[in-house]
C-alpha cells in the first residue's frame, strides 16, 4: 500500500473518531469525497464544503490535503493560516461568580463530580466562609469530595466514559506521573492526551506539543510539536500562542510573531503584552495596533479580576514562599527532602 493511500485511510479514521457521536458528519464527508472524486464538484467547491463541515477542527481541514491535487495544497494551507490568526473566544465564566475564568491554569480547579471548572477565588471564599462539615463539598453541585485516591480515579474514569476532555487530560497526567495508585504508563497517558485534544482541549494540545518537543514520553517530532502548539493556540491557550510568537521571532518572521503576541495579549497574557510594548518601542508595532492591544489587554484583566481571586493568589504565593524557605532550611540542616 502506498504512503498516500495509507495517509488517506488514516485521515478517514481520524474523521470517524472525532465525529463518532455525530455519524451524520462522517457520512456527509464521505458524500463530499465521492462527489469530488466523481468530478461532480470542482476543487474550490470541495474545499469550501469541507471547511464548513469541519468548522472548529482545523487539523481535519488541513488534513484534507490528502485528497487534493498538488496545486491546491497551498490554498488549504492559506485557509489554515487564516484560522490560526483569528482571535479565539475568551474563557468561559466561572459558574459561581460569573466572571471570566483566569487564563492561569493554577488559578482554576476542575471538579470531578460535575465536570465544572471553577476559579480559585470562589473555592477559597467557600473554604473560609463555610462550616467544617461543608468545606470538602463541591461549591457547585454540593457533592462530597472523594475519600481516597481509588475513589478519585473511579470518578475520573466515569467522566472519561462521558467524553469529558478535561477528565481525559487529568487521568492521562496521573498515568504519566504514576500518581493516585496508578502504575506509570506513558502509552496510556499519550492515548488519553490525544483523545482529549481531539475533543478540542487546549491544555491537552499544549501538553502534547511539549511531549513531542522534549521527547518526554514519545519520540521527538518537532513538526507534531508545532502542530499541537498551533491547535492549542487556536483553542485559546495563551502560553502556546506566546511560544509560537517566540518561534516566529527567532526565525525572523517578525510580522507573524507580533500577530501571535497581540492575540494572546488581547486575552490578558502579561508576557505577550510586554513583547507588544517592546515591539511598539522598536517600530515593529504601529501606534494604532499598540493602543488597541493595550485596551483589549486591560479589558481582559478587568473581566478576570476580583477581590476573592486576589486573596487566593496572594495566599498561594505566600504558601509557595513558605515551602521554599522550609526546603532551604532542611537542606541547610542536612535533612532529607
């Protein structure tokens, strides 16, 4: 079997897997392919139909290259580029305080019981204000927290069976690190990361980009690393977007670099805003673009800010400092860590 035919079969399998819960989309895709192969529609029309059908699944849109004549592959790449530089939608709101969820992953917590993502401000406020008997209940659904690692894993697996992308990612992390009583299993971790990513989870895409870049649990593949970084950025991951800007900047593609940085700065990412400011001072960014980015950055910060979140962040910072002081003292005293 030729490499091209193998690629086609692999692509068909990917489409079927992604839309296993929506088989009509897969059937519509097969109809488009058959119609295209029968020359009842031309290449531009086939590209347009596939782009609409796979809206929000950029990797599938780009993968349709497998079926296109060589001269049209560039157009599909251009469509992918257009998607890459679109401003992604902002994070969802915390279902408790109704403020936009923070972009920092350590300022949010995933609830296994109900599958909700909550901000740490609401979680800490709940912990301070409630009675001791209520502290370990979910702030949103009021379920009791797990009493053991075994129960935690069991709940997570149920969420995975329900196609919960965040549960897939978290379970993958536990397999990768060998946590909560699980035997370390990199192959299982990688499988769960890919399943989560196919459901559009930006954190899973970003983690896969790191895995393929560093070779931590899979063979190094810089092409796949960049690919997953791009998909993470398109799904709203600001760190992935910032890293893409750094890659483009290092390659001398300054226009593309600042496009990436402005997009992530618009969502409130500090490092990108600093890069855009430096670009303005160096003449790479126009005054109009700089002012628009500054306004969007400030607006995003305001939408994610609250007194409860500030207190939660300050508490976590103080705990981190205390832990570092304790580690330093233990080293000085020659105590095993």
